[in-house]
C-alpha cells in the first residue's frame, strides 16, 4: 500500500475520535500552538485563505473567526474527516470545504493570500512537491504557514518524546478509540519527518523568503512561516 492510500485509510478510520484524541495526545497543546501561530498572522476581511489537510476543521474555524469577511477554504483527502468538519463549520458562512489532493491543488496560480497546513505535511508522500504547490497557489506577497510536530533537539526531551509517542500514545489510542495501530502512524510519520532546519531549507528551495521558525513546547512542534516574494516589475 502506498503512503497516500495508507494515510487516507488511517484518517478515515479515526475521524470520529480524532478531536478527542488530539486533545489527549497533545495534552491540549495543539490549541495553544495554533493560538501562538495566529499571533504571527494578520488575516484580514477580503483575503483568501487555503487550509490544506484541514482535517476536522479546527484551524479552518479559527481562521474564519479571525476574519469573518475572508474567504476560507479547507481541503482534505479524507471524506470522513470532512464529514466531521462539515458539522463543525455549518455556522460559518465564509468557510468552504473541498475533498482534494494537497499534491495537486485544484486552484489557479496566485489564488490565495495565505496557505496554512497544520499537522498534515508529514503525512504527504512528497514534501517538496507539496511545498512547491503551496508556492504556486499563493499570490505574490502571500504567506505559507506550516505547523507541524517535530523531533526535539534536546537529547533528554527527545528520549521522553520517543517513549510517549512510540509507546504511551498508541496505548491511549487503543484504550480510548480502539485504534492502537492507527495511532502508531503519528510516531512513525513524526520520527521520519524533516528537522526544523531541513524544512526551513526546503521552503527556501521552493522560493519562500523571510523565513521564520517558532518552536513550541521544548521543540516537540514548530511553526514555519515563509513568504512568496513580490514579483519585480521591469521599468519600461
């Protein structure tokens, strides 16, 4: 089974318990990480925002609440996760949800002021191709914001991280959601993901500038922010 199919099956199977497990697994830190990230963003009414791998819609809703006059699109390839998101976003008239592939976004070049992706990049089969795609659909001057789990640099913290995510978390997934195998994927995908510096370099290779990295909770997660440069106008 290829990575894309595997991940889609996993998220379809855990969709009903995903929000509860997110709170339990992260000790509710994921909400704090998003709030901290939003302080670095300045979403305004009239802008267009694309939330990639939107899952059950937590960040999509937060973006909508930040700017009720903005157009906010959430896209995810898991139809079951989107079913949960549909219920949660029903009162938000500026949110549109679509099923689609982050590797081949169904939008024209330069469509969005912001592209966000929270805890989804590590699940994609080709990180660089996805980042290139995010760059393509951003307007010149637009902003990419990536919030993702990360391996801590500190050795002791890293050991604790490995034990918690590799042993405790699948056990909790089995006890709470009867899905221990599925929750092993979170550790597998995080432990094989890019380091903070590697992700920063990859974003730079894709053309993003003014890159900023914000670590969270001893480096167990991080926000990466980059900008698509404004296009130069040659004087006539």
